[in-house]
C-alpha cells in the first residue's frame, strides 16, 4: 500500500517538476523496484520462519547461527542490488 502511495507521489512530483523524460524513467524503474522489494520481503519471511522454529526449540546456539546467516544473506542481496543499481549511468 505504501509503495503505491510512494509511486503516485513520485510520479506527480517528477511529472510536474522535471518533465516527460524523467517521468518515463520513473515509470521504467517501477517494475525493477517492485521485484527487488519482493525478493527482500520473501527472504525476510523465510528467515523469520527459520528463526521462529529455532526459538521454539529453545536452541540458543542454532538460533544465533540462524540470525547470523539471515542477516548476512539479506545484507548480501541488498548490497548487490544497491551496487547494481548505482553502476548504471
């Protein structure tokens, strides 16, 4: 829901102030942004399930390992997405 509000506000502001070419660029990146959000949300949900399972087992050692791997995996995907996004001219 918030993504849609952001998209509408972004389109309105860019369309009014920067012109048609900038508006086309905003429209062209919407699909990629939604795709990246979906990947990160899916990773977070999957990691949350695994962490909940470890927490329910009351296995602190495994819980710490799951949390570390989860943060590393999500951070790596985020870093890769930002790096790839920033390399475009």
